[in-house]
């Protein structure tokens, strides 16, 4: 069945280098450095990535960083809490725009 | 047995590309002895398919041959495994005899066996004979541990670890207690050092448990775990992950290059995993304990297959944990 999201397409990510090899190389090097151990551990970075994957609702990233989080030693309790962080920020971002709604309503109301 | 996996480079070709073929042993630092397949647990990842119903066990004649081979050899380390080796009726005698020869003896322990009837005094036995304990603990939480090893396993394991700590294991420098981690599914183990720090912090904080080292071991695509991979449709992906993660440094340090594994029936293997595939030592080296030839075995060509990717993926995996930094 045709679908916009195909799990096998994740393996074709490297194809994005075909028409812009320099940009792909730069992106790949940057990506590797971002996820290397630094002030944060690789495990902590994988949990952040998992949360962001849910915020941007990328199925490829959710697959990849669920596995990565497990392979870095995280457990489902920690991973579920990470997802809730994304949910809280997304929900909070919507809710805080309610202030704009209130300001607008106040501006056109008695 | 393993199942041919489409789309991956054969292990032999990866060895050739890395300049490691033919793949030879470098010596015999360890004799791993499998006393049998009987176990009080039936873990989902078990490559031995061990369990309470298994009856395969090393007979007295074979055990005596193993002991006389060890007595005549300079092999410094004996690694006792199973099943749960403690359930063998001559386990204590065997371990004590190996120690009597001055060998370092590693005893692989599933922890819960220490709570079985007749096994309660084993921590004291281990300590009295100065055995190195390699204890399986898949994770520092109940959920992950019980999912792999059965309901109630985590609590029993914690109790067993406390009993080991009480006799000095993991606490006193000469009583070495190492934990062994296996992933709880079709994914690779985490980097060993980071996970060891997590285990140390969590086990001490929540249970007051101390240990020396944590070894991370990949799940091998064999036997019970292979069944899980097929049922869950993860086989192809898992093999691709293993093969894609081939690390020539890990291959160079693979445990089979420094050990021989002897099965409960006296057959010799390059490792415990080949043992479960009935892939005996070959290429001109003897495949029976009664035909032991240290010279030939120490330089033998190792029998390999695609399952060997399980030991060479990522940071590498062995009975002694990670085998490379990357």
C-alpha cells in the first residue's frame, strides 16, 4: 500500500546527499558531533532527541530514537517521562497563546 | 540453528575485508566448561535454551577428563557455566578442584539459584574458595528484569545480591562480584562504562547493593532468542544491525581467540555459541576433550558463521563484556 511514511525509507536517508554532497557532509559531521558525549551524556542526548521526535511528530525519528534510547541504557519510565516533557511544552505553547486570545478579545470588547 | 539472512555481508567476507581471515586463535587463556543445560529459570534471551526440564548434564567421566586436562595444562582461567552450573551434583567438587590447581575460577550465576533449596550456603562456598562471581542481572529495575527472566526474578536477584554482599562479594577487594547485562529485546547493549555507572548508582541508592564491574553482552541470534526474533519479525532488522555494526577491533579481540569451550558431553567448541549450534572445533584441531592437544587448539582456525556478528557489532561483546572502545 502506498503511504507517505515508509519505514524502509529511513535507510535511504543518505540519498539526500546525492544532489548536495557538501551540504550532506556538513550536516552529517554536525549531526555526529551533536550526539557525541559532551557536557551531556549520549544517553541524555538520546532522551532529548526522543522527546523532540514526538514534538515534531517524525515517525522516522521516533523509531530511531526509541531504539537509540534503549541502546544507551534508558528504560521505559525515563522514555515515557521524556515524551511527557514534549507534551507539556507543546500543550503549554498552545495554552500560553491563550493570552493572545484574551488580549485580542479584551481589545474588541467592552 | 541460524537462518540465512538476505541482504547482509557474510561474516567470513567481513573478516577478509578486515584482514582477519583466516581467523585463528591466539592461545588458550580460558577453558569455559558447560556443566549442563538444567536451570531453575527459562530466560527469553537464553542461547542455551536452558530450563528446569532440561536433563543434559556432564557425566563423571567427562568431568574427570576435564579436570585431568586442566591439571596437565597451563590454562590460567576456568569459566564454569550452564544452565545453572550450581545445580550439577558435582559442581562444588569441580570448582574446588580447579581452585586447588591454582586456577582463577569464574562461576556464572543466575542469582535466583542461590535461593533454591540446598543452595543457600553457596555464597559462603564461593567466598571460601575465592571464586569470581559473574552474576546475570539484565537491568536495575523490576520491569525489565522480570520481562526477560520471569515474574519475581528481580526481587529474588536483589535478595541474592544482598547475600553475596553480606559475605564480602563486591565489598572486599579479593571477593569479586561482576554483573552481566543483556538487552531486553532486539537492540544492542549500551556502552559498558556508562551503564555500569547507572547500575552502580541505582543499585546502591535503592537497594544498598555493591558490585565490582558490569559486563554488557549482546543477545545472540540463536535458540530461544532466535525464536523471539522470528515471532516478533525482528530477525532481518536485528541481523542488519549486527552486520552493519561490524567492528574489526571487536573481532580482533573476540573471546574465541583466547578460549576453548567444552560442552557437557566433552565436545570442544570455539565458544559457547558455536556449542549451541553443534559447530565443534574443526580445521584439524581435536574436537573431543579426550583428544586434547594444546598446541593445535591454541593455534586452531576458528569456525565462524553469521551469528558471529553478535560478538563483533558496535563495541563488541563477550562473556567478559565489551571488547573494544568503539
